[in-house]
C-alpha cells in the first residue's frame, strides 16, 4: 500500500493541472484543436486510475473544456464518482462539473438522489450548501419530489447560511414539483420575519417570484411586507416588495390607499434610480386601481411626472429609456399631466439612440388632440427629412399615420390636410417599403369620408399626371395602386377624366398587382369618357380614344404574367363590342341627318341622348354599387358548409402518378413565368479576339463622339499633360428636348396649419374679461380640444351573416412559461390530502358508502338550489371584501345586489323588519274589514268570539316577531363586532403591524 501511494504521488508530479492546460491552449493558438484532442486523451488516461485526486484533476480540466464548447457528457459516471468523495476540496470540483454538464433531463440523475440526501443531512454546513447550490442547476421533477422534504427541514436549521440557501432552493423545487408549495408555505411565511437579513431577503425574493402567477395566495402577507417596507433600508428588498404590492393592489384596492404615503416618501427620499423607478411604477398601478375611491391624487401624479422628467433629462441612456417607458404608462390614465412635457419628448426625437426615439414616438401617439395634431405632424415630417436610417424612417412614417388614424380619425378636423400629408409622405419616401400603409389610408379615407372624395380623387389624378410626366420613380408604387383604384371607383368625381385616362395609359413597367389595377380601372375611366362623348355626340374623339386604348391593351397582351394577359384580353374584347355598337349609332345618326337635310332647323328632329340610353351606361352597370370596408377577421368567421372537410384530399395520388408528374415537371419546367436560368448555349460566350475588341472599342468611341449628351474628355487630357487651365465654362451644355412638361407636386400641407392658427388668433382676440375665464374652463374640461366641424366618418363594414365582431382572439397561456404550474389556490386542499386517512373498505362497506354518496349528492343538489334563492352569508361577504375569493365573485354578478345584501347583513335589518311589520298590519286590517262585512248581521256572541280569536292571534304574532328581532339583532351585533375587528378605519389602519388582514377564523 505504501509503495502504491508513493508511486501515485510521483505520477501526480508529472500530471498536467488546470493551469498547465490553460497555458498550453494559449501557447498553441494555431494548432488549438490538435492540442486539445491530445489533452483529451491524457484526461481519459487519468480517469482510468483509482486515485480520486487524479480523477478530480481530470474533471477540473474537463470543466474548463466544457466552457470552451466541448462535449463532456461521456464523463458523467466519473463526475458522480468525484462528487461522492469524502474530501471537500475534491467534492467541490465534482459538484461544479455536475452543475455545468448535467441538466434536468440527464439520465444519470437517478444515481445522485441518495448521495445528495446524505449531503443535505450532513453536519457540515458547507457540504449541505454545496449540494444545494449544485442541485439548483440540474434539479428534475423526480429529484424535487424525493428531496423536497429534506430541503424543507433545512428551513428550520440553526445556521443562517443553510436557511438562506434552502429558502432559495425551495423556489426551484416549486417550479418542478408544485405540490410541495402547500406544506412549505407556512414555513416560508415564517422566514419573512427571520432575524437574519439574508434569510429575510431570500424569502422576500421567493414570495415575489411565486406571486407572478397567482398573487391572491399572498394577500394575507400584506402586513408583513408593509412592515418590511417601512423599516428596512435594503434597496433590492424594497424593490421586490414594491413590485409585489403592485400586483396585490388590483386585488385589494383598500391596500393602495395606505401605500400612497410611504411610496411618495420613498420617491422624495431615495437617491437610487432603480428604486425610484419601481416606486413610480407601483404608484401608477395603485392610482389606477383606486382611481374611483381616491379622486384627489393629482399631487402624486405630478410628483411622479417631475421625477420622470429628471430621469429623461439624465445623460444615462438607460435611465432616459426607463423614464419614457414609465411616462407612457401615466399617459394612458392621466394624459394632461404628460402633455405639459411635450417639448421634452420632442427633444428626445433628436437623440442618437434609436430605441429612445421610438419610445418618444410612442408617447407622441397618446399626446395628440384636435388642437395640436397638425403641429405635431408638421414637426415629425420636418424631423423625417433629417432623420437617418431606413428602419427608423419607416417607423416614423407608420407612426405619423397611426397618430392621424387613431380612433377612426377622431382628431382630424380637416381631411383635405390629411390627404395632402399622405401625398407628401409618398413623395418624401418613394423608396420606402411602407407604401402599402399610405395606399391603405388613402383608400380607407375616401371610402369612409364621402365629403372628401372630390378633393382626394383629383389629388390622385395629379399624382398620376406626375408619374406619367417623369422618367424616374418619384413616388411610391403602392400609392399608384391606390391612385388608379380611387380614380376608377369614384370616376364621377373627376373634373377631367380624359386627362386622367391618358395618364393611366402611359404606365411603364409595374409590378403585377399594380398593373392589374391599372387595367381594371382603365375600363371604368373609358366608360365615363365614352358617356360624356356620347352625350356631346363627338364620335371622332370616341374613335381616337378607342385607338389609343386598344394599342396599350395589345401591348399588355405580351406581358409574361398570366393575370395581366387575362385582364387585358377581357378589357379589349369588351371595348371591341362597345365600339361596334358605337359605330352602328354613328351610322344611324348619319342616315338620319341625310334624310332631313333639306328640312329647316325648326322641323329637324332633335338627336340628344340621355345618360340612361347611352352605350356607356350599359358598360357602367358592371361597376355600379358602393363598396364597404371588410371587417377584421371576417374571413375567419365565414362558416364552413356541413360535410366539407378542408383538410381532406380531393383525390389521393398514387405512387405511379406522383413519380410521373415529377418527371414531367422537370421536363416541362415552369410554364407560368420565365426562369432566370438560361440554357447552356446562351450562357456560354466564347472569348473575344483582339481584332474584335478593337472594333467594339472604335464603335463605342464613334457613338460617344456623335452623342451630344456625352461629356467629352478633352479637359481631362489637358490635366494629364500638366496644364491647369481647366474651367467650368468649358463644359458643354446640352438642351434636353422633353416631350412632356415636367410636373412636380409642391408642399401644400402648411397652408392648412396657417389657416388653423389664424382662426385661433381671431377667437382669442374676441374673448375678453369673464368670457376668457369661461373659455379656459371649457378648454380644460374638454382636454384642450377645439370646436371643430364634425365630419361624418362611415362605420359600415362587411361581415358574414350571423357573425359578430370581436376585439381580440382568445389568448391562451404560454405553455413554455415556467411559472404556469404555480397557479395553485392554497386555500383549497390538494387531491392527495383529501384521500389521506381513509382506510380500505370491504364490499359491504363500499355498497354502504355508495348509498351514502347518493344521498349526499341529492342533498348537495337541494342545497345548491336553496343557495341560489337565499342571500349569501356574512362570512362569505367578509372574505369577498378582504381576500376577493373568486367563487363568491362569480356568484355575485350584480354589484348593486351585493351592496344591498351586505348592508342588510352587516349594518342591520331594521328597515326590512319594519317593512314586514307594515305588511302584516295591512293584512290584519284587510281581514278585519272583510269579517265586518261578512258578519254584519250576526249576534254579539259571535262577534265576541271573533274578537278574542283575533287578539290571541295578534298577541302570538307579536311575540314571534319580538323573538325573531332579538335573535337577529344578536347575530347582527356579533357580525358587527367581528367585522370591526377585521376591518379598521382609515385612521387606525397604519399601526405597529401595518395593515389589517383577516384572522384565521375566516380562513
């Protein structure tokens, strides 16, 4: 044995340790892979030895290699062997390797259960701490179930080091094994008042993480957390507590009233920006939840906004972003407070950080009103001209449109201004990919707002004229789609349909979807022009228009796109049919003129044609009717016919057919569009000889010499010779003969802003004295919105029959959320607890039990029926007030009935009892009068008997009523005492224990 130990120590002297491995990798950067593969072989040799110290050295090197990305899963058994060492120094290496290489799905974890349990029960606190730290990295469901009780016992350890690690470890156990939350919750609650601040902070962290999914379970801990918030100075603990209170206040609004004062004190006193941000977030959440019960909270909002302004003005970009983020939350509920800082938010648009600029844009979206809309859009458009970056410019364009179009164009007072803004945006960003947004807006505005159609359609006609006159694209192609569609759909609103038709016939190479729209609307414009020419009986213009249109359509027949060919051929055939009918009418008119040529003008018959009797009228019937916008998700709501399975194949293909179809497709290629791959003959080009190159060069020079638009290179030669006599005047100026005059749309949206400012100045000059004060009050009450003319925006939308609109689709829980399993109601017993304590039953006992269950079920059904008729009990109402139990909330749908029942039970039923007495007294009087009328002729003896009977009945009824009122008053008194002890007044709410909570009697 001694010789083996000596031999092992000598071998260890020549082994490479971790530092040697790191040094070798740095020295072999060129051959790093080769060096590491050699080291892997050495490590495998070391792992085959019996000495645990050598194995631990090898595991340490493997751990480092795993950090570099190499797989060490093959050494799992060796890692477990090192973990089982008795020496702490070796054991620590094994646990470190396990925490890095093992995961919850590792198959070797079943071998570690007893070993980790042994470490957890060790007397050495560092052994237990090492096991807890490593276990948190690879804990599985089986390990959590088997070791939960051992970890739970460590919560009551005498050493704070173990308690702190055990508390944090329990959170990992809850995620993998949620059933452990019920037995562990009481002990976890005790750790919130642990004397050690580290254990206390760990417990706060765990509870705050648990409250993510179901904060209702932790509402009873509000007094403890309130005490911690007002006494502790640890910023990180305060951040967690404040976050938890933000989740609890929506459940219990009365809690928020007591949080306002300590939170505002923290906002005033703290210098930590992280704590300040969380305090402001929680104050916003509190004020949202208690807005109805606490109207005077303007001071708290102003304080939050002032502090957020400090964050936004800070040089730190992270603080600036957080300030804008919190400001957007305040904007949703208190827009006036944020609108006062509009200048600061506009300054953020000039920031270098793109994320801050985007966040500032989101804020501007909510700060818009009818008064400042034009001003904000103008500043954004000026900023857009200077902005850099295509992504940011695209986001800025879409944000401008969102600002104007929100709430069905609620803030737009002048739709002519909005149409001009859209046209200017289309020119400004003609290379952007956001053209479809502008096109959709132009179409939507014209369809919904009928008053703007004449102006918008003529604007679109100008856009088409600019497009036809320019040789390059100066406007978005998607806007051409909207322009062509609007000019065709609302062709009756055009002032000059002939010029618009000519502009549309000059379209160049366009994408398929836009060219299709052009062809479809050319037919609409042709029909309108044809009607005007028919009424004027100008058949020469009809012939000229037909020839120009026919020529363009025949060119479109050569398009490679099948859809374009089909539209062009269909339109061409329709025009030929119409032209034949026009020629017949032209001949009839000529014959009629020849017949009455000798007659005087008075006797000649009139040949005026009405619109209804024109050939164009029969063509325009195809486009009659108004189109409404389609409702969102309308296609999803179309019912599927019965017996139709959309997932079922119409015909199941056989194997022979599929193989033959593939081969045919490979041979034929694609018939519907040209393939970019050219055949080998076209792709192959032989190399040119020297003579051919000289000929091509001379031909190019000859062409350049005869081209007047080509700048000659004489000045360049002079410079090459060393002469510096190059002058700008020597550059030849060539006149360009343009066949069409160049047209450019000017910027016209500013004139609408000047008009609005002029109107506001006139209004201000007229108001004097008391009228000024009245107007100020009215403006403040209407959020600064001006009395603008009401423009009707149509809300008609198309939707399938029987379907209804829905704001949003049903949202399901995220299945990947690790906190989803923690949505447990701790007030209800678990399934396992309900089964504990029941002994095994024989056959006879089972039969008896089934009979009892049947009786019990019948009773339960009767109780449910009676419970629906009877009012809820006082205990349920108290729990509903304090803990907001879900079951009671579902049964009580009407808040008014809930308040009435609560008042009757808790405050007293005196009024109800008085009403009952009045009813009884009325009934007695009615019975007396009836009996008098019936027995008016009877003797005095009978009358005496009736009186005595009445007296006895009346006395018995009074005695019963007294007993009922006494018993009821006693019950009400008891409930009042219990309720007063549970719910304190606002003055006594902040005492030593913080916030009042329900006692365990009502649990």
